[in-house]
C-alpha cells in the first residue's frame, strides 16, 4: 500500500502546482524513481491511475524514468553501477560505498496548459 499513498502524495503536489501556476489542465508528469527507492513503478502507476479516475486529473500521462544505482568506493574512489544491491567495490573488493544515485523519488517535469 506504500505505492498508493505515494500516488496520493503526487496527486496532491500536482493539484497544488495547478493552483499555484494557474494551470487548468495537466497533460504529462514525469517522475524519476531510483532503483533503490523501494518503489514498484507498476504499482505506483496502477495506484495513480485508479486515484485520478473521475477527477480533473483523469487522462494525465505518467512517465516514469528509472535511475540506475551508482556508487563510489570510499577506499579507492572508483565510480560504478551497483548491481544486485552488492555494496562491494568491483575494483578493490572493499565494502564501504557511498551511494551517488538510485534513491531518487521526485517529480521532474509537469506539463500543462
Ligand atoms: Zn574500491
């Protein structure tokens, strides 16, 4: 049910933006979701589409961009893609990774008229 409350939050943000910017209609929303954000994009989309049914937001297109998880080794400084949630440096084999990207959860774009 985590995704459903998230969808609810997104709808509240969009509604606020509409009022603030004097928009009457939103066409497209683009979301950025990190691979490690603990959000299932399909569930989020499903929840979103259920919640906007028969509201002024019905028909809004939701675009979800997945951000790959990247980390940097705190021992040797190498940047790499974190695969399978393995927090071990492929270069020197040490644990101790700073996560650079992959935890994002944000609205990057909102197009409307
Ligand atoms: Zn390393």
